[in-house]
């Protein structure tokens, strides 16, 4: 996939991995349409950046999706890349009866999975018209091996991984390539509650993403994700134990 002179839509590009990808794409001479739910945060994040179009947008709301798709078709008919980076993660204990597991799962599934399916479906007619196009779904290492602290977030990312694989196969006779970016723990505000300060920097994820995009590496396993994935293939139980090495201490504090 070419990495320059694209028209790119990135859902969730105001901080962390998303914002670093925005900056990299701008530097490579792409026009980037950036969405965020908070208008003020969006404007602040993109302040001083060139060749960007900010759009306040909530991917979980069907009416806003319809409005965005209509706007894209009218103002950006050359759109040829969509990066689905919006995410919702809730830290909780499934065994704690004070937590509403269903409500949490419903919230996370809507943002992390169902909303992506809906947006991709509505944008595919535009993408298929391009000579070369791409859909990039951002999942996680927990798509392969779940972590106890983010139980239904992990389930939503596992669903996204399965969907992404099926979408890639379904579109293999079209101009649309389907990528999956799978970061490990990353040092962002998003992951602060689960020890994000121990993770890699967002810039590392963005760098590896751009390099893999240029080489058509469709499953982009960044950093420790590649190690966990390899271990998972050899010994699923060992991978699960490593991902949940601190579970006893966490369970003692969360019950």
C-alpha cells in the first residue's frame, strides 16, 4: 500500500497511537481527516498541524455515522484509507457482583466492534472506487490472549480480529486491502489504569505501522504482541499465564 498522497480518515486521532499516526501520515504528504468525540480536545490536538481536517464525531452513534459518510462522499470522494482507532476499555472484575458485566460488554462491543463493522460497510462503496485503498482496524495483543483486568475489552478485540480476517478474505478480489494493527501495552492515557507507563511509546507503534503498511504486512504485531503471539501458538496456557502473571494480587484488591 502506498504511504503518501492518500486521503485518510482516522477515527480516534486526538491522542496516543492515533495522534502519532496522524503526524506520520501528514509528514508523508497525506491529507488526514481526523475525528474525535470532544471538539475542544480535537482542535487542541491538531493545533499547528497542516493538511488535516478535524471532524467532531462519535462512531457509536448511527446518525453521526450517516452524516459523516455523506460528508465524505461529498467533500472527500477520493478517500482511500480508513483507520479505525476509536476504543473503549473498562477495567473491572467479572466476579464482582457490583459490576454490570453486561452493560460493560455492551458498551465496549458497540465502540470496539459493532461500530467499526457499520462504518466500514457504509464506506466500502467509496473505497472500492479507488485504484488502491485500505481499511486498518486497530485491535490489541488481547485479541489473541485475554487479560483478566479487561475481560470484555479483550472479547471485543477478539471479535474485531476475527471480523478483520473475514473482511480481508471477502475483499481480496477488490482494490481494498485490509490491515490489522495489534499493539501491546502502550504508554498512553488510555492505558494508564492498567500500568501503561510500563508500555512502549505510541511513536514506536506508529513507526511500525507505517513500515508494515508499505510492505503489505496485513497483520501488524507490534513489539511484545509478536512474542505473545508466537508463544500462544506454541503453548496457549503459557501465554495466558504470562498475560495474567499478576492476577492473584489484582484479584485480592478488586474483590
